[in-house]
């Protein structure tokens, strides 16, 4: 009898071991397939760094996160969400700066002065990175481009995200009361797009966009999300593009992950103006220099 019990337990253990191995292989293949799908390298050398960031030694680095307002699986159009994220693992901190889409600046590589969100439409992510680098005088090391229409699928795959709404408003059939809210993907997209009812206009909209991005980062890092890994990877493959390969992602996740616990939201202010009937946001030199110095300090650039 004891022998039969031991044999039965041994068989069950073998089944569980094989199932775990198979699931592990499935996860590995799913991750590698997704990374291959979203990996879009660019040939670009920044003039803002003398040497490439040493990830192994945990040197601070920066990302440009662009939300492209396009339909379907396409990643073309204007980048209506522009977020610069700097990560300093030694300080265990992240700074996130939203650049208003109407900001008037030099479009690098085109030789014109225009709204900053036009850079992506004119020259893709490379022109967007070059333009933001010039505008802030900091290096942009990596990019993450998100199709905002597909972004709602990612939020749903994560099981929703939590935000803290500063005032009540309604938009596109959705009502958002003041206080802590748990949002579905469709609700998160509507929440991040609202600006007409916000007395701060684009600045308030930028705050909500950063809040949603941060919430996705925090939720995606939770162990509970592993149970939804298949659907998460599927949505990432449809809505995200980045220059990082699998090795780069593993290294950054390993060396920089603790920094996500301390996220500071930054804001850059300007004055609205009209030129030839077109609205622009003019950023004063002293304001741009203030933000520049804060970001350079966070990147240990002096």
C-alpha cells in the first residue's frame, strides 16, 4: 500500500514537473516572440553623451515615451503624448516629464520651427528623439512608442489600473468622480485624453497621461500579473515598439527595477500664443533651463 502511494505521488510530481517545464518554455517562447515583434532598432548616435550608458554599473539612463494617436496596429501619426522618463537606480528614483504637444521648438532634421508633436509625423521616432534631445539638452537613450488606441487592450490585459482623480468630470459617456478610481482600458484611454473640461487644459491632460503610464508600469511589475501573461504579451505586441532587445530589457529590469517605487512627476510651463492662426505653447528660456538642469542632475550630467 505504501509503495503504491509513493508511486502515485512520484507520478503526480513528474506530471507537475513536466507541466511546469512546459509552461516555463511557453512563457520563454511567448516573451521572445513578443520582444522580436516589438523590437525596432534605430541607427542613431546621440551627441549628448561621450560614452554609451553602462547598464551593468547602473548608470542613470533616459527614455522617450511617445503615445501615437493612430488606429489599428499602425505606429504612424503625431505623438500626442510625449513623456521623458529619467531613471537613477542609485537614488532609486524616476522622474517623468510631459512635454505639451503644442510646444513650439526646432524640429531637428527638418530645419523648421513647429509644434513638437509634429516631429514624429515628419520623421518617426528618430526625429522625435533628436528634437526632444535638442529641446531639453539631455541625451535620450531609448524609446518606447505606444499606439494609444491599442493601449486600452494592454490596460485590460493587466486587469485595469488605479488612479487618483483630482476632480469629477465626464467624457465620451464615461463619468469619473473625484478620488481613487479603478479604470478599464476604455476608461483609461478616455481619462487620459480629456482636456476641454480641465481648467489647466493640456497641462491637466499631461498629468493624467503620466498617471496612466505610471499605473501601467506599477501594475505590470506586480507578481499577480503573471497569471495574465499570455494576454499581456499579446497586447504589448500589438501596441508597443521599442529599440530595446531582450537582453537589454532583462538587464534594465534587473538593475533598475527598484527605482520605480519613487516616481516624481515634473511639469514644464509656458504661454499660449497664436501665429498665423495656429496655436502654439511658447516655453520661456528660464523655464526650459530649470527643467533641463533638474533632468541633467538626475542623469548625473554636470
